[in-house]
C-alpha cells in the first residue's frame, strides 16, 4: 500500500509518537535517549524535527518500528516516508 505522505506526515508521526509513549518500555528508552521530558515533548508537538526524530528512534530498532506501524494501522515503509518528508 502506498500513499502520499507530505500532507499527512505530521499526523502520522504524531500517531507514532503517541504509540511510542503509551508503551512503557519504548517510552522509557525514548525519553532516556533523547533527554526529553514529557513536558518538553508536549511543548514541541508541532516541531517537525521532533516528529522525525521519533520515527528515527523507531527506525533504529526494527521490532519497535514494525509494532508501532501495526499499532497505528500503517506500515514501516510509510512511516519512513513520513520521516523523510518531515526532515
């Protein structure tokens, strides 16, 4: 399944971020690696670089990328195209 990403990249990345943060193990790792706090994330939800970084975080561990893509009804390939559009 292919779909145009640029207009939906932010929404897709926000969904991926939400799925990342609702899993305790992924959230802990994401916060630890980025040094961000939950408040810091909330204040930057419209920051395209943060959204791209979230997908990059998932990309660095394929099982998480696949799991989050499935959780949000997408595919890893579509998430990676969203990341590219956000960068």
